C-alpha cells in the first residue's frame, strides 16, 4: 500500500510540474498576464530570406534570435503598397496585423507595445524594412490603428520576438494596459488634418529647395528654438490617412527617406 501511495504521489507531482511549465511558457508569470499565441504547425522560413543583403550601402544579416527584444521607433505604411508582394512572397494587406523587420525570420511573430499608451499587439512579420535610420519596425495600417499610432506616424515601441509564425495569420490585438481610456468627445466642426513632414533644416535656403521639389502643397514652417531657428518642410494637409500615406511614400520616392506623418497643424 505504501509503495502504491508513493507512486500516485509521484505521478501527481509530475502532472503539477508539467502544468506549471506550460503556464510559464504561454504567459508572463503574473496575474492577469496575456497569453501569447501557441503555434503548433509553424510555417517554414521562406528560402533566401535569411541571406545577408545590402540596402543603401549597408549590410544586414537576418538571424533567428529567441531573445530578441529592442526599443526604438516604429513607422507604418498603407495603401501605397496594398496588394503588392512582400519579401516573404505573401501579399501585403494593409488592414492585417503584419509588420516589416530588417533581420527577423520570415514569416515570424513579434509582440509590439506602444510605450506611449501601453497597447500591445502580436504581428506577423512577412516583409523587410524599414530602411530608415532610427526605425526598428514598419507596421501595417491595421497594426498602427491597433496600437493607436495613426495620427503620429511614428512612435516609440518595444519589440519582442515571439517565434515562428503559423501558416497564415497569427496577429492578435490586446486591450490597452492600465486604466481604461476616456474617449475624447467628437468635435463636429473640426476635421483631422494629416501632414507629411519631409525634413527639418537649420538653413532656410535648403528648406526652400526641399519645398520646391515637393510642389504646391509644400510649405516651410519656422520653429523658434533656444539655439536658433529651425525650418521645417511639410506638405499637405490631407483629411484622409490613406491619401497622406500615399503622399509620404511619394516623398520617399523623391529622395526624402525620413518623411513621416504628423497631425495637428
């Protein structure tokens, strides 16, 4: 009897240990923590996407790093690329929860948190980019909306590699962390304006030349600083985010790789 009781106790301990390990692997080890997607049938990494490649004179070496975590700036892209093939061969859907990254496996999953408001999403990485200094990830329009970044154009985020992506989908949007947001009351007489900022210059002639290259919708704004004046070149405004994003991509094609969307001007 004693031997049988000991065997049962040992079995219960094993089951309990396995359960705790499973909880630790899918959650964050805290009460109320989110569970990350469990991928049981991961898609294979697309052949060729893990080779070193060069863009604008800089080399990138893709690698699968299970411990990858980085804080930096995120941007987003929309209908200018909607329906076009990504680096993984998938079609870009601007409304899906996807992203572009310079070195993570394709396709893969990342957890992205907007540090300004605590919103978190899990995104399917299926493209390469962004190739702009200081930006670590490029979001689809759908991802930017879920993170509350549509108006800013760029924002500071934390990116963590989750693992291999499923054969399709994989994106998840979570509720905002912390307190429930109080929605702003609608303003019927005011229309949201979105501008494209292509650069800021310390010299007025350079700003004027940049504005001339952009056309009639561009203007130079003078910003007073403690160290002197700054001349900011913006184009717009647009009342529609898709039109503004198309204008930003056009500005990038004209030689302004740091073009970003801003609002409230």
